[in-house]
């Protein structure tokens, strides 16, 4: 069910672990970076992607801040 929801969102979506390795993405993101299979992306960092995929704009400094951000519960 979660996969269907993620695929239905009309934006490119990806998620990474705290070491900035890809954990997953939707089909739209794969198409945007020119890959056909998620297995070519999973457990890789942005710098390990094929050259044509690395040309996609990504502000890795901002991405790093978001990934490392500690959230606190709202009361």
C-alpha cells in the first residue's frame, strides 16, 4: 500500500540513510535520473551514480542537513 501511495505522488521522491546512501525512490525519480531499475540506485550515494544521473541538480549540503536533523516530538 505504501508503494502505491509513493508512486501516485506526482513528484520525484527518494530517501536515504544517515550515510547518504539511497534506500529507495519512486519510478518518477528513476526516470528523472535516467535509470531503469532501483537496484542500480539502492545502497549507493549520489556520487556513485552514473555520470548522466549525477548531472541532476541536488544540493548535497542541504540534503545532509535534512538527513542529520534531529526532530523532537511536538507536545
